[in-house]
């Protein structure tokens, strides 16, 4: 499955793929995956997993580029440091 995510799959005329994918933990019915993208297109992870016949229960964004979101709550914002702006 992880290799298939990295190879990619067609979805509505687009070839979607992950830069990398790894399994963080598994349970009886579910698994937590870490999926890294080169470019986040509209609902890309959901569409890629759907093309591979995998249902998504929850997605959590943890970073955008080198900028990690940390404990920033949903709907909240903060000013970026100069170092963070330079990295983008």
C-alpha cells in the first residue's frame, strides 16, 4: 500500500502520488499514515486514497513546507518569525 501511494494512481485525469508514505501505527481496523506531498492540490490525499480504494476517517495537517504547525489550534493564526518567512 505504501509503495502504491508513492507510485501514485490516476484520479479524474490527474496522476496523484505522494513523495513519501509511511505507517506510524496500525490497529485492528485502522492505520495512521504519514503522507508527504510535493504539492498539495485540492483534496489530493483524499482523492489518492480513494483511487486506491482506501477510506479516510480523519486528516491532520502537521506542516506546510519547513513550517510545522505545532500546537496551533484550528482556525487560529500567529505571526511568522523572520527565519520562518525566509524558509518559505
